[in-house]
C-alpha cells in the first residue's frame, strides 16, 4: 500500500510492509514517482519566483535613488527575467551565453545553435536552454513596459528545417527568449535536470516522465 499526504507543501510517502501483487506495485510506484517529480518541479518554480521578487525589490529601491545617473537608470529600468537552466546533457537546442554587445558591454543572452558560427562553442556550453522563465514586466511605478522596445531586430537568423522530407532554410524572426528578450535584464539560475522533460521528437513521448 502507498500513501501520499501533503502538509504545507511538504510531501510524505509511506510504504507498508505488506506484499502487493506485481501490477499494483508498478502502478503505485509509477504514480508516486510522477507526483514526487511534479512536487519537486513546483518547488523550484517557487524558488525562481522568489529570486525574481528579491532582485526586483533591489532594482526598484535603486531606481528610486535620485543620485542615480541616466545611464544607470536606463540599464536598470527594464523588464527582468529569471531563467531556470539545467546542465547540458546533450539535448538538442541552445543555451545561456555571455555576449559582447556592439558597445563593448557584456550581456546575458540565450542563443540557439543557428546563431553560433563555431559549433565547438555550443558543445562546450555548460547549460541548456531555459526550463522555466519567470518574468517581471512592470516598472518601479507599476506601469507596464513597452516590450517591443526591448527586442533586438538584428537577432533574426536562418535555421535548417524540413517539410515533406525536403530540407529547407527558414528565416526566423527574433525568438521569444533570445532576440525578443535581448534587452531584458537576465538572471540565470541552475535547477535540477529532473525538472526538465523535453519533447523534441515523437519518441521523447515514450520516456517514463510522459507516461
């Protein structure tokens, strides 16, 4: 017999010593695993939200300082995104990188493999694309940001696609979490790989996490 109880977001699991027939044991373990993984993932989503609230509070306090320079104010008064990233385990896709901008400054960006000319850089990347994004889209006065003004139109790229068995080249506009958020203030937080269950191909649906 298996029992799941929840108290203040803590999960307790107890197994009885009584033997159970094979199918029941499999069902019990499978469903408990899914529930525990879900609770684990939810916990880390809450942590990401906590990081966002904490850092946003610090930014708002700084923006209310009258001695802040115009340049500093322009850098701080932007949307904020906290990105939960997992270690790179070889899954297809992009990842977080440090990018040198045209003015010489360094920014945190999420890049796709199509945006990187040297494939070795992608292989050397330590982390994978964001598993979760937690976003703050209002300024310190409570006004919504004009999000299109934070898009970098120069980040469109050409990617390899296929249709009906034919290889194609596709011109992609700035993506949601790369070019479209290029001028956001970004924080990367490493989260456990257990919170990441990608579906890149039909075969990925056969993984235990999706059963």
